[in-house]
């Protein structure tokens, strides 16, 4: 139903909206100044649904990705694109990789985390894709008659050379794995579960799991005073093995590798006036949580974006200090002065192959006849509140230059919708996963904006 509603509006606007023409025809500052035409792919999975993270560029140069599914009996599938040959290979079904084929349990419908490569293997985790909607909020899907509940997210690895999966076990309390990262030097993985928001550590060498409990009241498993939106990004400092996560109240917590314990960072937090004002107990936003982060080896800093406001910041883990750098939204968003349409902000945030340039896939408002196309005022989960353009914004760290590279369209004028993932090829091309409509049918699939993009 959501597919049909958004794509009907998208089709109408694609025919009438002036940004589908050359940049010279759109001098209005409330229209995108540049247009990027992206190539689309068909991975052969018609049931593929919206994807969050689930991408990465391997050391072999291939683009690895997972396509999610929202049905109780259709599992997510993992693929690889070889940019040199343009060939896509299906690597496997995640439910089968977890040893649950034929188990009559709700399948492994998605991966919600990016790949971390170590020793020729891609480490990641699985998540549920089948939900029940209660009061507008996503909850664990209720299995139909004859089916068992979701068995829990698995910690997986894919061996690039051997082309096979390895299963390291199930997340605490059989919840899904919403957030994941890895300290590759110490062979430790870190995760946060959904819906309760439990933080855990996994030692891959010892196959030892330690659950540190709930990070944020009752997480997204509750309503009312005990509700908190769960953090979507764990930042790992490889220098000392620390792992950092945030809460919707804006607190920052640190896992200490030396003591195998978790502590709250004192004297600094994410409660910045620039980020806005939030009630952590209300759904439909990330609160003061950071949306996405990464560690940059060149300056040993953690870079992050606050999803709702679009502000870029860096966190110095040694000085324990946050520096707000710039608002890395589209130029049109800056001129409108409004937040963008995805209620949680955007996950397509990564460092380019030069080690200096941040690439961010973010929203931008649509203006028709001088009027902004307005979406819903609020929503109770992570979703688009209305239709928007997709922009690629880059930020060059050494010079501080922020540049809106342009709005992305498919060759037929369609807009990519529901974008929350990114992988950057070795040549600087930007890959992501979005809704694509062909022959009257909509699926989520891979697309590529040819790079590199000058910072």
C-alpha cells in the first residue's frame, strides 16, 4: 500500500517537476542546481523491500549488499556486484545461512548493519523483516498459524574466498540485531538488539557473548514513559578497542576493552541546541541520538551526523569533546530552513576512498510553483513523512568544504525512494539501495551514481 501511494505521487511529480530537465532550466534557488543520473540494476529479487545499511565495498572491489523482504516466509538475500564486469551474483539466502530453512519460524528478513571486513571475511548480523503495526509503531511480527516466532538475529560472516557463510550464534533474548560494528584488531563484535536495545559484546575467537543489558529504558519495545528510540550506530576506536553508542537523551556510553565493562562519558553529550529539542519518550524521531558514525584513522576522530537536524560533528575520544562542524543537508534544505522528510534522518553516511571526503545521501524538499511539497507533521516510526528528492552531499574534512553534488534521478526521471544505505566503490562511485518501479511493479534494488565526485 505504501509503495502504491508514494509511487503514484512520484510519477505525477516526475512529469511536472522542473528538476527533471537540464540544470540551466532551473535557476530557482529552491530547485536543485545539478542533476545526477544513476544507473539501476535488477538483482532478480521481486520481493525485495526497504533496506537499512546492509552494504559494503570488499577488498576485492566488489559491492556487497543484502536485499530485505517484509514477508514472514521470504528471507533476505545477499548479493555481490563486480563493477568491472557489471555482473551480479546471488551469494545466498540469510535464513538458510542461519540453518533455519524449513524451520517454519519467521525468517531472517533483513540485515540492518553494514559489513566489516577482517581476514578475508565480511562480518555482519541479521534482523527481522516481518512486523506487526500497533498504534502506528513497528513491533515483532506475530507468526501466522502453524509458524513459530522469530528465532533471533544471528551473527554471521561471509568468507569472500571460500564463498561460504559461518554462523556464530544468536543475539541476546532472541531479539533482532539492529546495530553492529567490530574491533577487528581484537576480534570483538558489538551489537544493540531490537526492540529492547540491549548492548552486547561478542569475542569471535572464544565465541563468548556478554550481554550488558538494556541501553535505553525499555527501548522500542515499550510505549509511553519507558519508550526510547534505539541507537543505530556503534563507533569503534581501534586504538584502544573502545566502542561508543548514544541514547535518545543524548548521553554517550563507552565500552572499555581493558575492563570489559561499559561506562557513561562524563562532561560531554549530544544535547546541542543546534540539533533541536526532543522528548526522548516520544516515537517518530531519533531524539539526541547520533544517526550514523565512522572512525577516521587519519586524525583518530569519530565523525557522526545527527539525523533529524543534519548537523555533522566529530567526537574526539581522547579529549572527550564534540565539535559541531557544519549542516550537511542539501542546499535546498538549508534555504527552506526545514528538517527533511525521513523521520529518523539518513544512514547513507560514509568516508570515501581518499580518506578525506564524507559522502552523505540525504533528502531535499520538492518545490512546485514556489510551494514546498509538505508531508505529515509527525509519524510514530522510522519512515518517510512525505516525498522528497535524494541529494548527494560531500564534505571535505581537510578544507571544511561542504558541497551539494546534486539531486539523483533514474534515467526515466524517477526519484530513488527510501534510501538508507551507501557503499563507495574504489573509483569513487556511489552505490545505494532504493525503490525502483518497472513495468508497474516496485522492488528495492541497487543503483549507482558514477563517480568520483570532486569535493
